[in-house]
């Protein structure tokens, strides 16, 4: 892992922490934006992403214009380092984790935030590798860039809500193309999956291991809610392929992962499908019952507990990826519709 420093931007001051020297500094924001950061010598700079957005008309939350931010990027480029955006909504989690070693870090303050972020990234290098590189754009450009993401997510949410209101057709008279696809191809799907992914998806085989259990084949099992949600990200309830609105083509996993399932620290609120997966499947359905909530009876007690939670989440995401790619191949490439 590269060396780095962590900065927290306040209203007038920037709080700087160097985890290599364990030194703290406070500098005026005017110094930060022109790259006059104490000890900045070959390290990456980590900043919460909300602080690195351009100041627009009547903006109070951001401090700098797009021109100033672009100049900061040039300074970083000249030093051969990166400015990386830490997801601000993940900062409270880093304080929880760091407090397992130093209880004083649990309370929110600039000093605790920067120390906790540094500690977390040191303990979990994969989190460091997932940070977004700072690429300053003005608000109008940013809005155009992400407009299709919100449009696609909202369209999926509308379809998901409509199906949920009809209990996904389970034990009801409701039906749509997604329901019919599951009824027709669930057995085929089950035998295209490895055993781990099949069990993860709730596609249990009968005692003879030659077909699905009756509740799945006759579409009465509540386990089919999850399968409906996955199929619905690939094919709409009206039978059309779900297309990316920016390129008018079916998405691949990377897009579905971030936009539909919200598997990214930068996409905390990604709609009904993401919420259903992350809470009901990845969390409540996990064999790991340890909790990041310090008030829980199963609260994390040490860093090994945190690693166990992270690995369980990654394992769930890997299985979802396999399931999603298999269903996509069946629908998009094999034309099973």
C-alpha cells in the first residue's frame, strides 16, 4: 500500500493527519487548495468525497470553485500522487472499528475522523484500493454524467414496488413476464449453478436431486422473492430487456452491481432492489451474525470480527455475481424468454 495522509475539510480550516509520523496539523483552507499541506511528499491524499465537489451558486457546503479544484488536481499530478475520495457516509463505521483498539476514537471530531479513516485503510487495504480517484467536474457536467444512473435506478424501483405490492405473484393470481420466466426456467437455472450459488439463491433440490422442491416449481415459496428481484434487473415485468438508458444496451455486472444492487460505499441509497439484497439477503441471511452496531448483543469485539463480517459480505456478493451472470446469459445471450 502507498503511503498517504488524511485531510478533513472544515469551514475555515483543514485538519491534516499523517499516519506514518502520527502528526496532526491544522492549516487554513486557502493553504490546502493550493497544495501547501504539511508533510505532503510523495503520499496520496485522502479526503471525504463531499468536500471535493465544486462550489455552485448559493452553495454553503462546498468551499472551492471548479477552477480551484482542477488546479489542485494538477498539483497532485505534478507530484505524481493521487487525491482519493473517501465515502463520507462510511466515516462513522471507521470510528467504530478504530474504537475497538482505542475507545477514545468513537466520538465524532476532526481528530478522530482522520485517525479512524487512516486506521481503517491500514487494516483493510482492499478498501483503500476501492477509493475513487478525485476527478473534478462542475455540477452541471456531473448531473449529465449520472442522469442515466438515476433514471435506470428509478425505473427498476418502480417495477420492483409494483411487484412487491402484488407479493411477486407468490400464492396470488398476479403474474407478469418475470414470474412466467421463473416458472418456466427455474429448474434450468438451478442446474446451471454450482451448489453453493444454488443454495445461496434458495433453489433447493428435491430428495432425488433431479428437480427443485415443490414450493419452487409451483411458485409458492417465499424464497422466490429474491430470484424475482434478480431477474427483474435483467428483464422488465413487460418482457423487455432492461437496457442502460445511456447506451441502450443490456448492462454487464459492473453496472448492475453499482446501480441496481448498490454494492458500493458511494451508493448507500440505491433503491428497493439494493435494499432488499443488502439487508434481507446479504445481512439478515448471512451465516455471520456479528453486527457493526455496538449496541447489538452480537456487536463486534475485535478486528477479527470485522474481518469476518467483511468476508461474509464479499462471499455473498460473489455468489450474487455468479447468479446474476448466469441469469443474464440465459435471457440475453441464450434468448430464453
